[in-house]
């Protein structure tokens, strides 16, 4: 293994006298010497993820140690380290921090070459950060590196000047973004605050405003399903904080203001609703501006030497430096700091609460919520992963054992996690979560107490294409469908196509330019049994409902990304990586009446939500 070729391109690789590592191809080339990095990652998924978590844990400890040795504190508030508001701490590899997937791939590559002599590497990639990682690695190991694609390299003095100017203009943009946000949300200032200050409820829920509706004074939202109705029937007083997320109905602060006023006034004595943005004030504005200035001073606290760890011969600073830059200045930083201050005011403006239940995705605002909730003397904080916990969704996984003796304010994690089934529970435990902190609750995303299986058989089969929250995933899905159905038009005689975009997406059937596709916006549980085949992206949580319907389920995996499906390793599912895979699947689906027999123990169901009732502990009211 003297000479390696690393090929990060959809094109056929050039000939090489040694092994060829296909960086973004799901299958190995016909050459026996070729190795697929995505396949390597999946074949050693537990080992590679554990290595990543150890690396990330040591990176965090190194940051804490280096910041503790500085004269200027990096604590935003007493015992709250700025680290928890950064994108690096969040680890959102499927959206905000896609370069973390490159870290995963490098760790898999490093495992494969361990103990082998490497003399030279030919690297073909357009990714400049990946190039820099390999340049540093090869220099350190004395390996000859040849770049088949080169990028312009800025000289050191100019690079330092460019970095400062980038930070500086991002810093100015932070102020501009914050002022624009403040002016935009003037219509919601203090809306619902009077009722909030007088609430008698002792249970607080943190939710998002998108897809929320006023149903006769009771909250209707897919995030919480039947739970608000059950709470109403039991005469439980509850408080609800909604983080504003625009959708087709509540698409502006004015609409959000109207929603809050209506749901608080329609004979609703049990629910108290407020937008988080309603806690905006001049004081919050100036505190956030102060924190923006403080965080800008942190810009040099995290650098290349912080990433020099024993976990890997690679230094991953080139792959995470953009995340650090966005965390200390710019709109992303300003938003995190604003929510930080909003939760400070919200938590301190309400009487003592028994419990707080929030939608858990491990975003920076959640760290702020937990910290200020504890500082304000309230009770338990319970995280509720409202979608499936995926194997490669790094946000949910960590090395939690290291923090058992550390105060909760120092490491802001929920006291408990509500798991809606064995699917999430097993994923949480495998990802490092303490089993004693996991509480069983019912699945809420479906209105049915038990999802029934689709047993209908049709001569011409109906395919439902379920869009993704991320448009780039849906576009990849659309392209694959067009490639197959436009090339083999006879398939349209056998299948009817219908597209259901994600509620927060602007995509529609008009995005299909090569084939005719119908459009539906109806709730999934109302139409799911009208379809024989359901096609989802690998990130979409809607694949769970599709799985339990018993329909023939196919999940598209983008070959350059990790398998982020919540149904990874569940039998009976077709995995589609290429057009060829899709054609093979359609042929089999047309000739065989194949159905999935779902494992119903993966989710918990109950009409009366007994597990949720026990969790909230109404007797303490």
C-alpha cells in the first residue's frame, strides 16, 4: 500500500498502481483495489462513531482547559461556558455543520491505513478544507502529497488580514441582524406577557410556532399530537412558550401576534401561550449587544493548536474553523445570544415551575433554557426528541459519563429524556445516554392510537414521494425520480406519482419538469393508505409513519452523505442509492406484492397517553 489515490468525484477514477479510495461513492469500482469510504463507514459504524465522540469530547476538554488558562473569562454567565452556544458543540452534521461528515470519513480512512506503509497520496477533491487536512497530515507523516485539483492559497500575512476582516464584517453584520430582528418583532413585544406573569400552571412546554393552530382554545400541533387535549380533559393548567418559525399560516410576526391573542382569549383558562420573542425588550437588546461584543473577543480562543489531539494524526481545524467563525460573529452567533437572553428573561418572569418539557434537538437555545431554568430555581427539565433519534445524527450522542460529577449548570443537559418507543430508547442508550434518565412516553406524531397496515392491492400502483425539511435532499429525490421515469416512460403506465412536500418547504410538483406528478398537502395519516409505495429521503422522520403503514417503503440515500435514516438497520426496507437501485426496486415492486410487517414494539401507543400522564405527574399540581 505504498501509493494511494483518494478520489472525491462522481467521475470514473484514473488508473493507479495502488489502492483507490472512493471518497463519495457508495460502491467500490470494478477494480479490486478500490475501497468505498461510505461503505467503510457503514461497515464499522459503531467503531467510527465512538472514535468521533471521543475526539469531540477531548476537543471540548481541550477548549475548557485552554480557556481556563486565559486572563479573560469565557463564561457568559456564572458557570456557563460559551462553548455550549457554538455550532461545534451542537454537532449538527446533516445541516449546519456538513464538514463533520468529512471528519467521520477521515477517521474511517485512518482506521483502514493503520499499520500500513504509505509513501505517497494522490488527492482529487474540490474541497479546500479537506485538501488542507491532508496537506497537514502528509507533512506531519512525511508522505508525498499530490493535489490533482488545486485552489489558490493566500499568503500568511494576507490570510491573517483576510481572517480579521471576515470576523470584523461578520461582527458588524451581527449588530445589523439583531437590530433588524428587533424592529421586525415589535408587533409581538409583551403580547401574552400579562397572562404569563399571572399563570397558575406549573408545567411549561417549549415548542415551535410552525403548524400550530387554535382549535377552540386548545393548541393543535403535530409536535404534541393529542397531548394538549388530554391535558385539557384532566383540567391541567399548562404554559407554552413558542419559538417563532414561519409557515404558510403563521408567516409573519403580525400573524403570530394574532395567533397568541386568539388562543389565549377563547375561553382558554387552562393554557397560557406566549412567543419567546414576546420577551424582547430594550434591556434584552442591550444585553445581547453586550454579549455580541464579548463573543467577538473570543474569536482567537479556538484555533489550530486547540485541535491538536492524540485521538487522530489529523488536525481537523480546517473542517471546523468556519463553524467557530459563525459561532463568534455573524447572524448565527447573534441569534444564539438573543435566545440566550430571551430565555434568561422568560425563566425569571414566572412563578416556580414543577417541570419543563421541550422539543429536544440539542440546539444552542436548549442549553440556554436548561441553564436559566436551573438558575431560576425551577424543577426538572425533560427533553423530548419529537422525531426519531438517528444513528448518525451526532447531536444526540456524546460521552455523558464524564459529566456525572460535574454540576448541571456547567454541563447543561436535561434531567430526563422522554422516549416514544424502543426505536429511540435503544438509539439513545447506544449513543451514550444513561438508561436511568430515559422515561417511556407515547408516540405523538400520529393521531392514531395504533397505526393500521395497508392491505389494499391495485393493478396500477400509487407512489407517494415525501419531501424533506431540507430542500437539497428533496431536490436530490426529485432528480432521481425524473432520471428513472423520464428514461423509462413505460413505468408511468404502471405507476401514479404524487408529491407531498414538507410543510415548511416551498417546493411543489412544479419542480418536476420531466414527468407529470400530482400534488397533495393533506396530513400524512389521512392519505397514507392510498399508496402502495412510499419514497422518502433518508433524513425524513415521515419514514416511520410509512413503515408502520405496511406500505412498500423505499428510502433514498444521497451517496455523498451518511445514512441518517431513523430506520437504519430495520429489515424489510429498500435502500436507494442510485438510479439503477430505483429501477430494480420498481421492477420488483411491480412483479411482487411486497409489504412490510412492522414491528409495533418500536413505538408506544395509547389512546389516553397514560405514560405522558405519569411523566407530568398531575398529583403535584
